[in-house]
C-alpha cells in the first residue's frame, strides 16, 4: 500500500511550495528527517514570519510567540508535528 500523507502534512508541503517558492520536487522528496532552517536557502528569518502567518491562515490556528524556537524548523518532521499538535490531528 503506498504512503498517503495526511491533510496537515499535505498543507505544510503546499505552504513550503506556495509561501517559500521551494521546488515541488524538493518538497515531495522531504521526509521527517529532512533539515529545514539552515538547509533550505528559501527559509531565512524573514521567510519564517511569512510561513508562520500562512500556517495560521491555512490551518486556522494561532501560533503564540513563545511557541516559536529553533527546534520548530529543525526538520520537516518537527514542523509537521507542531502543525498536527496545533490542529489537534
């Protein structure tokens, strides 16, 4: 049976493509261990703010400033896990 990502993971993949302009093939190849901040040139400190705003809008969540730290953008998996926790998935 092929792996089917859930809706939250798909939304995060779409955000990386739409908000940051990461190539769809690059995003499609991401696994939980794929590093993000420092590894993706598109994800700089300014892009983090845009990505968080888009996450709030698309996932209908609120992200408090004290929830944001370096570990959040450590890998694709940590970002997806955070988003899932926020939406209650």
